[in-house]
């Protein structure tokens, strides 16, 4: 076996084999429920056990990947849909007391389903009802306290209905939950202007392993640093974030143009690599290669903090190869650009940002990479051929860096992927039939292996919010044990060692654990 299985995972597994699995699940659950009742008089309405007729719908309501809705997917003994902060405290205390593993979810956009499945007896703490958003406008700066269960779309909607010139730098997918999105970094199309979501967080509230509610002052700067990109589920339960809102113009400009390989797509992508990270901070252009009709179509999706008459001469000067025209561009309010980037039909009301999906619709496998040097035209052609040969519904998102990301030091937050990166790649395979799971996962793994010559090395970096259990796996099947040092250095680089130190201090019993959590030791 290659690598070293992290010590805390071994200890944790032994503990559950010898204690939790030795106790019948119904006894574990009964003891847990009695503890909850002792802790809170009002929590009974938030408990959904497997005998509850609503259990399946509550569990599946925040599952976004159908790979983890199959009959063989392990189910929790209960889902606790916390209705108030004391319910979170009670759940932590009682799960720890009765040796039940705790899985925490907000929006459910967890590519590997670790927020709602486990191989040991566990309960799910669902934060989706804790979704308040309190905005305070100021002369110099405006802030908001946002609970972990609020979705990005809800935040964007509320901000836009208070001010037309304020926004927040976070993801373009409006159904992401704030709790997990920010704790993993928070990435969106204002990254080049304002950095990550975590670069704009000024306070937080968290429930620690002892059930205490801590804010920035009481938790201390080390823990506050760790939860801003190190993954909150390793250190406690994020209750809420205090964020700085950022200025945006009354109107921004967006565009989406497509170029196929027959339309010089390779040459345009090559040039995009050279310029995208060096354009003015206000301009973000995603390149999105995808399979269409047996060839590769590249969508160039743009977001500009300014008007079209400013954008067009800039593009003509810096990126004329794309051939952007006035008719390609649309001006709209910042909040409307969120709807546009969600690829919803033209004219869709911003009310759509308040919609919460109710069930998983497709099967998914995602991966990520970072690119530090331009890929040659020959390399691009090899990549296009690899895509075509997959014969699957797959796409990539190439997201440019530069701007603010070059100026924020790597140790500023646990998220380390800063200066030196041209762009980040997100890989996606999407399908609809359960019988195709093994095939499509294997296709994605082989494609990822084929990308090795073109991406970062030593370590081959990855984005923690695009969680991938293949990273750090200890055998060729990419299942069973994990090597914490492997996934830790890929996600966090040298910041991993400081995260370990914080973890050992704030959670010495390693209660907050999952397959890729921060370990207690190297």
C-alpha cells in the first residue's frame, strides 16, 4: 500500500467498530434522541428518523448528485433540520456523547456526497432552515450577516433589492449554500477584482466541539483563519458569516460567444491563455470547451464590471482574436447577470434566484486542476481529441486567475492557489442512467490522467470545494483508505501544516471528521 493511512482515521474507525457498531442502531438512535430532548424542548419538530414518512424527501431535498441516491448509498439514522442555533449545539453535543458521526450540509452541492453519507453510524445536520440575511448599509462600507443555510441566490436577491450598486464575490451557481461554499474558499466571476468570498469575510459564528457558539473574538485568529478556506466541517459547524459587500456598477456587461474547432477555436483558446489572466481586473472571461455534435465547441462567457462601450475597445486592443461584437453583448444589473450566468432563459425574473431545487436530477463526476503555463496548440489538439474520444457528455470550465488573486499572499487564508496560476480547470461528466455510473466515472478518471502533462505538478493542485475522493486514495481502485497528506497538500499546499495545528488544538478528539477532513497529525 502506497503512502501512510492517517492515524486519526484508523483510531476513529476502530472506535466505531468496537463501540458504535457493537450497539444496535436503534439503541444508538434512542439514546441520541433522548439526549436531544434533554438539551432542547423544541427540537422534536426538527428530527426525521428513518421511520418518519418524510425522511426520504427531507434527506434527498439537498442531494444534488444522483450517484448518492441509489439503494446502496448508506443512510443516516436521522436528519436534524435545525430550526434555531441551539438545535445545532444540541446535535453536536449529543452526537459526540453517543459516538455518532456527524455530517453537516447547507446547500448540498457536495460532489462526493460527504455531507450526507458515511460508512459508520451517523446523523445529518441540515442547516437549510437557518437562512437569515441581515444587511447593514454604511457610508464607507456595507456588511451582512448571512446564516449558513442561505443560498447564494437568496443573498444576491436581497442585496440587489436594497442596493443596485452592491454585490458579493461568490459563485455563479445560485443554489450553493453559504456555509460550505465560503468555508471552502468561495469562487466566482468577480475573483479577479475582489478575490474569493473568504477574502471578504470579517467575522463568523461557529459551534465548536463542546457545543459553544464562538465568534471571531472568542474563537481566536487561528481558527478564524482556518475556517476561511480550510473547510468548516473539520473544525466545527459554521452558523453564519459576516461579509463585506463590494461596489458594482449600476449596469454590468455580459456575453457568451461560441467558437468551434473549424472556426479557429484552437488558436483562440491558445491566445485566451496568454491574455485572460492579464486583462483588467474588471473583466473575467471563462473558456468552456464541451462536446457538441462530435466536435469541440468552446464557449467564451464574459463578465465585465462596466458598460459595452468600454468593453469593446478593450477587447479589440487586448483580445481581438475572439471577434467580440456589440450584438454579442448585453448590459444588465449585476443581479440579472447572475441569472444570465446560470444559463436560464432570456427574460427570466430574478425571482428565480429564490428557487430551491427539491431533488437530484443527474449523475455527476467532477475533478479540478490548475494550469501555470500556456498549453501549446499541439497540446490543445491532443486534449480536444481526448474529449472527442470519450463519447460522453463532458465539459470543462477554464477560469482565469490574475488580478486580485496575484496580489493576495498565499498564506492569507488556507486557500493557497494564488499567484502563478493562469487558470483553474473544472472537469465534469454528467449522465442520466444509473447503469452508466462505473463507465462514466472511469472515463473521467482516464481523461484526468491524460491531462497530467499540462497542469500543475509537485503537488498536482486541486480545489477543495470541488471535492474529489480520487485524490489521496491509497490504491488503484481509488476507494477504501485515504492518505491525508496527499489530499491535504493538493488542496492546501503549505497551508496544510498550519491547518493540522489548528485542528489538533480545537478538536483534539477528532470528532469533526470525514474522508477528506483535516487530520490531527501529518
